[in-house]
């Protein structure tokens, strides 16, 4: 059956179920009472399920009915003002959730989304002035699917318990609620709600997915479609991946010329090292401009920072929040800082020390094996030459897995109140460890052993082996899974085939997030900017890898994983800072590699230049390059001129509006 027919039937199914509960702007809840939720204009044939709430199979009927009543209740009765249906039957383990138009429009204003105004400019959406915005009468054109699903999920997250309220059908400990407690956080923490996931729209997905991951001849990514369907963070990741991949063309061509042509002079080595520093700076500055253009076009450049609710695992003594005046857990920030500085930091340093010790042990064991083989060479002792590398790879992989678990436990124990703080501290811990874990051996070879030939071999082996592993895990395995174990081919069958299609999506794995994808790019960028002057083919190998990476990541989003929830985003966040930090480290790395290169050493010996004077020249070059990076960052504005004009116009209109009100 075509995808368009599938989605049409799915909408008709939900509309049929929903309109049995809708009459004259009134929705019937499962208990039999009636609650007015919104105006008649909200209920149209375009209404469709946005989310699925999957309950524990042991949840009692009265608990499910209470959850539905809270979802459907109006805002003045502490409800989410959404539409809900119990799924295939009243006592089943599924709740379908849709959102009326009025709820979506009001929340779009609260989130701070910008939408096209009648004169074509992007303006912060205003519900009272909604008629002046383009496509205001068509919610499907005004708000993307990802925005609608985010708003619906945000409304569920904003549900708060009232005074003397508890979850019916549960024990006192499991069902007790303090005033102002987020209800769905409590439901998930208590195991009543297993998961909440957004639904795929087969018609929209099929419209661009084939172009996205199947056509290798097409260089242009459907970024607007990706943003509309998967949301801002996913669109920004693929935009950055595509931008970075195209940017690799210039260093790939230059590196290939220097590698294959007999140009191993001082000029060639110094040229590539300086080029790496300038290239990394220019690429990141141009990406800021590209990111601003995309953010303006997607209406998130001036996104409001919303007040975040406490995380489900946030713990503390109960008290009144001075901002919201609500009753919620409170944990002193001084105690959190003590935990960070006196527990988390020493533990992270201990893991870094273990990583360095593993590297030292690897080199020592390698020396012992080579010494033994030089004294007793034989075909029996030859395999011992590979033993240090195998053991070190296993050790690094083991440490990486253990550290991620420990870092997550430490960040959880630090007890951060909101999710953004939790992610920031967790990301920082993993970034520091990844930097040491991935680059420590290379820095040791470059700065301590000063063996550029060994550094070149190590970098080449890392790039080639990692690329093979990456292609197997991210291209071959996903292809085989989709080819022989398609995600929609679930075994379970329901009485209604449409319900079965909804359940098929719940059987898909939850997408683990973009963290691992950015870490991979971070390591790539480090190999290129820090060490590629000793192995000029680095950029070419990374380019070939990323061409496939774009398609395999797209395949995972479209076929293998459940559709993720994502909040609107204006950029790639903390990762921009991480890449810029690597750019500054690359100045030191490249200047040192210039100093110890055989070409420079030979030049100094031929011309009677002492090592001290050569070192002073390298330090002077380092300072010049740092100044050059700062100058480039200053000369290239973060916002294109047309975006700056648009932002200035928005600020002017805001001031004029305030004067009018005053």
C-alpha cells in the first residue's frame, strides 16, 4: 500500500476514534464526564495523532482514565489542553495524543518561534496577531511536524499536580504527588509510563528519505525537509556534517599534491602546517555564518530561553522555588560544587592517569617485544610484535566504555536541576577524556619521542582502521539489518492493522542521540588540524569516510531508529566551542611538528642555526598564528550582512511596538 494511503488511513482512524469523543467543541473523557477543551475551529479533518504514550501493562483502568483526563483538561484546570484516545481499547496499554490548533498556536508563541509575517520577514509568532502571519489558517504549513510534536510533549511535561492530588490506582508511595510536581516525570519515574515517542508520518518521510540516503550523485542535502520532519538539532548536525565534508575538498587536494609529488622541502611542510591552522579557523567562522542563515530561515535565531523544569532524577529537600513559587525539591548549589570539585574532578583525573599509564605500558611492552624479537627472531615470535597494539586497543576500548558509565554516574550524582546543565557537565567530562584517549599516543610520539615516521604510521593506521570499522558498523550492519530484519516487519499482530503499525514503531530502538556522532567529528577534526601535516592524505581519507557517513546516518534516522523528540535549536551548541578549542591547540601542535621535522632540522644544520634559535622562531610563529586566528575571527562577522539587517529590523519593530503600548 502506498505511503500516502497509509497516512490517510492512520489519520482517518484517529479522526474516527477522536470524533466519537468530540461534540460541539467538547471532549468526552473515559470516566464519562465532559470537559470543554477549546474552540470548534480546533477540530478539523487534519487532526492526527502526534505522540504515543505507552503504559505499563499492569496499569489499572482508573489510572489510565486519570491520565487521559489530565491530558484533556483545560489549562485553567491544570490540564495539558490536548486530545487523547485510549487506543485499541479502554484498558489497553496505549494512549494516542493529538494537539488542537489553538494549543499549538499559543505554545508556539510561548516557545518563541519566529514565523513568516505577511511582509515576508521572520517575526516572533504572536497568537493575538496570528492572522497577520502567513499560513496561519493552515497549521501544517505554519508549524513543522517536529515543532508540533515538541509542543505536545512540552505540554505533557508542563502538567503539574494540584493540591492534595495523587495518582489513582497506585499505592500511597508510588502515587503520592506534592503540589507542583511534574506529573509525567512522576509517571515515568514510577514505571507507570514506559515511554513516550513521536509518530512517523510515512507520507512526509518517503517524500525526501530516498533522496537523502540513496542518491550518492546528489551533493545537496534536503535540509529544510530534515528540519521540518526531525527538528533543528538533527538538521544542524547534518548541515554541519555536509558543510565540513565539502570543506575537506581543499585540504584533500592540497594534501594529495604534497603526498604524491616529490615536494618534501621545508616550504611544503611549513605550508601544510600553516594551512591547517588557517583552514580550521576559516571553516569554523564560515560555519557560524551558515548556521545563522539556517537559524533565521528556520525561525530559531532569536529563540527564547525557556524556564526549564527539574529533571526526573533531581533530588533534594522539599521547599518553595523562589522563581516559580512552587513546592519542589531543593539542592544547595554549594553542595553541588563541592561534589564536582572534590569528587568528580579527582575521579576524572584518575581515569586520565590510567589512560596515560596504559599508553606508557603500551610503549614499554612494544620495546620489550621488539628487543626480544631482535635477539630471537623466528616465525613463532613474530606474532608477538602485534601483541602490544592489540592489548592497547582492547585497553582503550575498555576504558572508554567504563569511563562513559562512570561519567554518567558522576554527573547524575552531582544532582543537576535541569537537563541542560546535566548535558553540559556530562559532555565536558567525555570531551576531556576523549581528547586524551584519542590523541595522547599521538602527542607522546610527537612531543616526547619526536619520531615523525612513527607518528605518520600511527596516524595512517588510525585513519584506515577506524574508517574500515566505521563503514562496517555504520554502513554494512545497518544495511543488513534493514535488508533482512526490516523494522516494520514485527511479529505481533493486533485486531486493527493501524494499531499494529503504531506498535511497530514502538519496537524500534530509541535513537541514542547525536553525542556519539559529534564525538566522531570532533576526533576527525583533531586528526586533521593537529597532525595532518605529517600525513597529507588525512583530509582525503576523512572526505571519503564522510561521504558515506552522511548516507548511513540518514538511513539510521529514517529506517532503524524511533523518531526522536528534539527541541528547537539555533546552532550546534557546545560543540562549536569544542571545535574552536581544537583550533587553538592545533597552533601549538603544528608549530612543534614544524620544529622537529627532518626538513627543518636539515635546514638548521646546513645553515648553522642552533636548536635554541629554531625554538624561538617556532614560538614566534606560534604567536603570529594565534594573532592571525584572532584577526580572521574578527574580520569574518558571525552574521551575514542580510541577517544582521533582518535582526536590526526586528529590534526596531520591537521598540516601536513597546512605544505604541506605552
